[in-house]
C-alpha cells in the first residue's frame, strides 16, 4: 500500500509504493555526520515518486550513492544507491513508524562506544555489507 511522507515544511513529498517493514540502523561515519547520530531508516526499494523537486537538494555523498534533503527546511529525505535506484528513507518521516520492526544494524564496527541499542538485531560490519551488496558487480 502506498505511503506518502514529507519534509517538515511540506515542500517535498515522496510517495513510497511498498516500504519494507523492517528498520535498520547505519553507524557509518557519513550517516552519523549527516543525521547527528545513527541513521534509522527503511528500505523503500525503487518505487518512490517525488514531488516538490524545485525544493529538493541532492548531495553526492559517494561514488555509488547520493542523499536527498529539503533545501527549505533541511529535512533529510533519503539515501539513494545510484546503481539500483534503491531509496533508504529515514523512519521518522513515516507517520506509521509504530508499525515497523527494528531488526538490523550495519557498519557496526564504526559504532561509537557511547551508545547501544537494547534490541537483538542482525549486525554487519562495513566489510560484510560491501561483500554482500557488491557481489556480481
């Protein structure tokens, strides 16, 4: 079922066709700098329609990915893997966040020592993430 999320000022909206129900956390240094802490997000695959493109900012954060944000209010909107057009959307944008299940963490080897989550999750190091998602390239 499609879900629409939007930034704080409502200038940019995204309609997501079928967001996954699991929440993942990324502890990489780039996500932590971008969000001010670990990034808690939902995989939304490639079926994402964006309105308000005139307010959409794009930052090329790496060779393979970019990050979208609202240029008016600064809301972080997505992390997108360019090769697969896969959108990873911050869970806080969803009004239905209570329906999600926090079940995995990536770049666990970059997680600072000053916080921990109580949830039992599947954890992957950065090397494990790259090995899993770059097979066959």
